[in-house]
C-alpha cells in the first residue's frame, strides 16, 4: 500500500462527505437534518457515540454521505478517523467543516492490513481523504509508513525474519537515504561483540547473529544513537520457555523494528543529526553449543557477566551494542527492546516502560508522548535494587530474580552507559493483543512517534 497516496490535497474534486460529531453535539445535529437523514440515523441506531458510523442518504439519486461519532469533535485526535477509514468502501472522501489534523495518521493506519501470507488477500481498495492542510500530508505519510514497517516486521514469522532479514531491511533503508551500513556477523563477533556471539551461536548455521549499523548525516551535527534489540526468535535458550511463552516470540525483534523505523523517519525528515543506528540481531536457540546457566561471559566493555538465566538474553546483546554506541561518542542514546514480562505485568500492553539516567531528557520525552498520543510511563532506575544483580564470581549477573524484573533489567543496561550520556531505555511490548480502530491485533509501534516527536522538536529540519 502507498501510504502517501491515502491523503491528498483538496482541490475541489468530487468526494463523499463525512460529518464529524460527538455525543454532546448529536441532538443539535439531528434536529438540523431532513426527515430522511433522521430516519436513516435512527434505523442504524446512530447516537453520536465514539466510533459509531452511519450512512446517510444524499439529495440526489446515487448520492450518500457519512456521519461519524468521535469522543470530542473539537479536537481531531489521532484515532478519530481510524474506524471510518476501516469501514467505508473504496472511494474519495472529504470532511465537512472540520480539518483532519492529527487524525490523518489514523485515517491511513485504519487501512493497514497484514496480508503477506494470505492465499487470497482481502483487498478492499483505497479510501482517499481530501484535506485542506497539504503541509501535513508528507509527515503523516512518513509516520504511517514507519508504523507499518514495525507492524510488518513484527508480524512476519521468525522463519522469514531472521537476522539476515533485518540486515536486508537496514540495507534497503540505507540505500534509499544514501546512508552507510556496517555489518559484523557470525564468528567475527566473538572477539568484538562476545555477548551477541554467545546468545546467537546456537543458531549460527542458519541464522548467524550480527551487529547491524547505519550511519547517516553530517558528522558536524549532534551524534545520536538508536539501539534496537533484534532477537528474531526467543526459545528461552536452555532455560526454555513453555509453549505459551514461546508462541509469539517472533516479536522479540520488536526493538530492532522500532530502531529501523525511527532511523528511516529521521532520515526522511532530514533532521540535522549524525545518526548511528545499531541493531543487535540474533536467534536465542538451543543446541550443543548454546550458552548455559552458570557460564561467565565477558562483554565488549570488559564487564564479566554470570548467566543466571539464558532467557534474559536481550539485555546481553544490547549491552555490546550500547558499548559500541558509547565508544563512537554518542551524545544521546535511545534503546528499544521487548525486554521483560515484568514491564507488561506492571503496565500492560499499551504502555512502554521508560527508564532514563537524565530527568530533563525523560521529562521532554513524556511531554512528546502526550503531544503525539503515544504514551510512555517512566519507571525508576532504583539503585538499591542493584544488589539483586550481584554475582559471587563475576562482575554482575544477567538476571535479578523474581522481583522488579523491568527495573533490574534496566539497571543491568545502565552498567554500559556512563552517567554523563543522556540515555533512555524503552521496554516496549511491540504487540497488540486485541483489535482497536487503526490498531489491529499483532505487531505494533509503541513509543516510536513519541521519540521521533522529541527529536523533531529538538533538532528541527532546516
């Protein structure tokens, strides 16, 4: 689907009208309608509730219009038009007395479908919205495409989305934006990125691990690092997950999907930054050479790690990637990772847990999250819990046990980022367990628009 074609400038071309109302305005709207319209609304039990839709008769044969209920007609929030775009037939539409605003994004994403593996795809045709805000079309298209990229990658089965597929996606993005790509893979990781190598070596033959890097932008601009966890399938390793826990572990590369999508957004918007994107890609598999509980591994930074649990592997690959970002003089670091079940227990599927070593950075990201309707929730880097990671025979353990799992995972990562480098860690789910308008069940971008909004405000395109 061409997301940039679903919103077009309104130049007066023919279109079906869409009336937007809310519950408070329903009675006044209904009173102003013809008997035929009131009858149609009553027959469809339309009362102006959010996400309700009714088809209305037009003045001439063959003409018709739409009325859509939203939570607040005065504010066109992101998802206001998602249900409408999902439900209407193919055609061209125009809003009546209302600007689309932020709802452009919802209009586009309301038409998202993941159909790659359907033998008979459910093609519904495009619904095009005409708007009088042409300056916002390009940005909405880019954000929709980035969201769709995250969804597509996370939805794709692990057998078709291994580390090589993430490398191919990085190269596609880099080529489109004239960026540089560096890939360190297989046994070449053993000396430079030993934690990534250890996690991925059990799948070496068919799904060799790798560190994928994209660099773009003027070296004179502020250097920012975007890091993504790319565990393309997580069996749990020798501490194997139960079947229920393994069922959707194709999504464990959701952090990498976010990093790739954010990198493309930054480049497409021409933000004045020196971008360094790093994806640590590996499959956490089981074989005779798999890393074991009790093993001690030495990280790129030199910190030795006792393996308490092989299912706490994401933080290991991130540790080496974070170390590389810091070595390359990142002035700011953001990492995305589907890291802990504990974050989901605490905050559920919709709220990424955000940890940061810098209050100003964290506050600005929370403000962007609110402004972009892409919520985040700050969690504490609670230093007293650091002793949960103590090891008797190594510098640290990789797992802190049953309590405060999201916090101890973040504290582990903090060991690889110096205090003077602003850093945010997003423990995101990258998955939606139920359908909502514009947000189908499956892979999801959570935190992507919040981070991009922050960067676009801090480093506006010139």
